[in-house]
C-alpha cells in the first residue's frame, strides 16, 4: 500500500486535516538505532499544514521549519477489532 503524494505534485489542503508526512532525515546515521540495516534516509510523522502560513505542524504542535516534507498521504482508517463470529 503506497498512496504517497509527492509534495512537488500537490500539497494537502486544510480540508485534508492531519496527514502522514515523509521528510529527509537530518541525522541519517542515528547512533541510537540498533538495526544497522534499517533505512535511515527518511522519517515519517503525523502533521497538519497551514495554508495561511505555509507551515507544517506536528501532532504535538511543534513546527517543522528545518526542512520541507517530500511526500504526504491521508491517514489510514483506524484498525477495528473483529468481534467473535465476524468475518
């Protein structure tokens, strides 16, 4: 499943609400990462974009101002636990 939309093709509208964003990792060789073969060149976070200020905000309210996301996608539907007997 890959519904990533490149930011150079289209940016989210405010009506899209909170989305997932992918941006380059400014610390590509994180010494805390225990897996040496893990991908270190990109990070994903939840964010909202203000069309007025052209600013990205994380879900905690922090501003993403040190770099611009390279792609975004709508949030997936939440996981639903199936009840006994449901298929």
